[in-house]
């Protein structure tokens, strides 16, 4: 899902639409697909002063990227090819807002054909300059505009833009200029449009040309809460007095007309659209493509006293790359867990990241930590040893009972084995355990997690738990929950699936 929201503050539309709309919804927009892009085009609405465009990769307004513009066309760039996107539209008048349109869909794709020839729709002369506009062309990713003071392309001045308009400055007043436009994409360029002419006239200031080539690079992604981004662009206007930077529908920064870069911060797990406009006393430029950036979630690995494991930046909905196992002699690394009570394993093949995530390393316990007694060739656990009491290992309170010690299978936990061990936080019981004695975990006041891995519930004595914390949970295989709740009926309310 595309997520909106920014450190600067940004709201998303609810799934039910805008608050108290009083105007009818506009028609659904037209969507033109290109490589990594969608061009969104819609009909102008009489009386509208701005339009809100919503983009999501799911058919819901919840979590959509939202962008406000005064234009009737916008390009979203940086999108995933072969992904279906949904687009909605509404409009605002001086005193009211409309309902939201039905969604339109589009799918960016690398499979494109050369675009059709554009048609010039508007030309206006200014002092030593002119403005030219044209209709968008399906599949075009940019446009090539040529001008000359004679009716030939030979020797013409050429500019490239992703916009649907361009301003030429520094021209001679009273001179006739010829204008041609062709549309461009990865498959090639269209034929040139029929030329139109314009004659610059003195005394009329033009609106500034728009900044172009907006690019986003990551400056710092080590902060768990925000990503530092560096935005760069090309200034094309010589007569701008101010630049404005927007994130989706929010104006976030005022810039000098000579600036070509700025640092911004974006919250983790967000997908936002940035664009820049230029202004002067004549008005505001159109803006180029809205550049979409998705900030990754922060994944931290808590090695529980083991060797350090580097953090990762993972995009929303993607999988974590399994790191190399940490080391902690003499213990053996077992697995990564979602929680520090070690109740739920992290599956690197299937689990995906939906928020900032910390994974916790689980270690085998040193076999010298356990007192044992023989039982017909096997062993029983009678308690924790002096070696455990004297250990400075930070993982000592998260006990993993071994399935065997010295080649002998561990089959039972004796009466009072862990009684009054008030610092224990979690205990893992292997599948080899078939019986647990009376008061085995009594008075373990900090114990919050008992993990049983056997599909068949071990036999238990009386008062296995007594004077334990209400936070205690017993985690068992999902298919065995009913059996455990029957066999361990006294503890049924705290038995949950692993």
C-alpha cells in the first residue's frame, strides 16, 4: 500500500471521501501509462480553483498519496512497472469541495511504442519571450521543442521538457519565431508538429519557466525514525523571484530562485510525491513531474549479547535479507524472533516488513547451566547450577533447555526445578520433554514466556505455575492448542499459538 504522511504533516483521505462535500464528483481522470510513469489528465471544472489527485496501488483511498494542483494534468514518476495503480480526483472552488470521483486505473510498463505527434494548443507573446503549450501525448515521457526565426528546423534552438508547456526567453521583440514540438519516449520520437508562429512584444512580463529534472537521493538512512533526502533540480527561469517546494499537497519550503538543491526529511515507511514551482509577479509556473519516493522501514537486529549485526533498510511489504549468524561463545545461535519473549519466529522466506522492526537473537543455553540427574540412561533437569548463577552472560535469563546433554536425552523437568528463579524471562522446552513436575516454575515472577515445541503436551504435576506474573503466556504449536488447553486445563486461558 502507498502510505502518505510526512514529518512536516500530511493528511490522507478517508475511505469514505472528503469531509462534508457539497459539490458533485468530477469525471474519472484519463490515465496514460509509460515506463515507470503515469500521466493523469482530466477535464477542467468550471469554478474550480484547485484539484486533489489521489494515487494508490490498492483500490482504497486509505493510505493513498495525495497531491493538490491547479493544473489539469500531472505525471507521477518513480512508479513500479507492471503494477496496477488506482487514481481518484476531486476539485475545490472558492467556498466548497466536491465528492471524490470513481477510480481510474493505469499500469506503468516498459512495453511502449513511439508516441504520436503532439498538437500545439496555445502560444502567448511576452517581452523578449513567449509561452507555448500543447496537449499531452499517450506514452510520451518528454517533449522536444524547437524554435527558429525562419521556417526551417535547420539551425533551430532545441529544448527538452517533461511539462506540457515551455517558456523561451532572451528573444528579439518584433521577430517572428516558428515553433515545432515532437513527443519522446524510450521507443523513439514522434514526427514534428506543424509549426506555429509568435512575435514577442515589449512591455509584458512572462510567468517564469518551471524547474526541471527533479531528482531525489538518500543523504542519511541511519536514523530509525526519518530518512534524510537531498533534492536537486535544474532552474530554467531567468525571471523567477521565488521557488516553492511541495510534498504531495503540502507546501513545505520557500527557496531562493538561484537554489538548486535542498535537504528534507521523510518519515519511515512513507510514499510521497515532491514537486517544485517558480513564481514572479506574473504568476506561478506549472510544475514538472511529481517525483515519488518511498522511504524504507528500519530493521534492527538485537543480538542479545552476541556479535553485532548491521541494521537494514527495507521497503514496505518487502522481505528482510537474512544476515550472517551472530556469534556468542560457547553458546550456539538458534534463530531470530519477532519479540524478546521469543514466542514467534521470524520467517525470512515469507514474513514482510510493515513497520520499524527489531528482531531478537535466540541462543542455546550453556549445558553447564543445568543440574541434572540420570533416569534410565536419559537425563532429568533438577535445577539451575552455580555456573548459571555466576554467569555474566546477558542471555542467561532466557533459558533454552537442551534436548540432550553429553549424548543423553533430556526427558523430564523435576519438581521445583526452576522454583523461585525470579530473574527468568523466558524458557524454551524441547520436544524431548515428556513430563514436568510439581511447582516446576513456581515463583518465577518475571517469567512471561514458556515455549513448548512438542506437538503432544507433556504430562504436568500440580501447581506447575504459582505466584507468577499475569503477563505469562504459554506458546505451543498452532495445531496443538486444543490439546494443550485440554491437558493443561488450569492454564488454558494463557495458552496461545506460536
